[in-house]
């Protein structure tokens, strides 16, 4: 694997980009965000075929690695695509799994001990279950912060007040996701979450680097 960053390095989750789209802009925004200090980029393209997602992941990984080698690149949902990208030599560091994806233990077996694995949660019960997997997974996502058009989880929005009990229930770092904007970052940082995941706020930004710096400053 071309990436020289493993899960043994400190994990910076403060500003976490989740991509959308499969075109050149997706690659460019990922590189711009990484260059400004976003330390995690998750490649998400629900509409893409496995082959398209693999090509996109490799393109994002190359651009991100050139912009900031320390930034981790993860694949949304698809541990098999992450495995294939790593087999190609791409600087891909792991996978972010949903509750209905491959079991985390299977993903860990597939991707090996150095891979980063995150898991989506959003309720106290899901966080408590994730805590039981500490050592197998590296962090959890928790949302939605507010309702968002990009993903309907069926869970009630947490709002700022919803994160404190989740943070208290686990030693895993938590990333807040779901309609988060840079203006929300300071309040969320105050809850004890490790970072915020941004989709539209970065993908639709005129200058993604400005958004990244605003979020990092909030933490």
C-alpha cells in the first residue's frame, strides 16, 4: 500500500469529508479539503457500481495522497472495494461500515490489522453495542445531527444535546454527521465528539479549504 499511515498513528477526526458524486469535482474537492488539513476522506457514491467506486476511490486516494499524505482515505460501506483498492497499491486506509454492511469482524479479517474501520451509530443502544467492538473498530459515526437529504437513517435527529450521552457511553471517538455545517462545529466540539463529518458543506463549497480551516479552528 502506498499510504504510510496506519491505525497505529493518532487519528485526527476533527474535519472528516464524506464525498458525493463520481466526477472530477469529487476528486478535486477531496484533494482541496485534504490540502487544507482534513485528515479523513470517506469516498461515498451510493449510485456507483463496484467498478466505478473502485476507480473513483483510487483517483481520490492518488489526489489526496499528493495533497496531504497523512490524510486517511476510507471507502463507504464496501470493504471489498477498499480491499481491491489497496491491492492496486492505492493509499486507501480502510472502510466505514453501516449497520447493514459486512460485519466488522469480517471486514477486519479481510483488510488486516492496520486498516481503519468505522461504524455508523446514532442511538445509545447502537453506541453501547459498538463499544463492545472496541479493538476491532477504531471510531464511530453518530447521527443524524439534523435531518439531511443525502441520507435517511430513520433515526431521530440528535441535535447538539444528543451527543453528550453518546460520548459518555464509549471510549471510541465519535464523529457527528448529518447536515453539519461549519457554524455547528464549535457547539459540537463542546460535547466531546472527536470531529464532524461534512458532506454538502464541503462538496458544494466555493472554496473547500476555507470550510476546513473554519472547522479545525472550532476544535
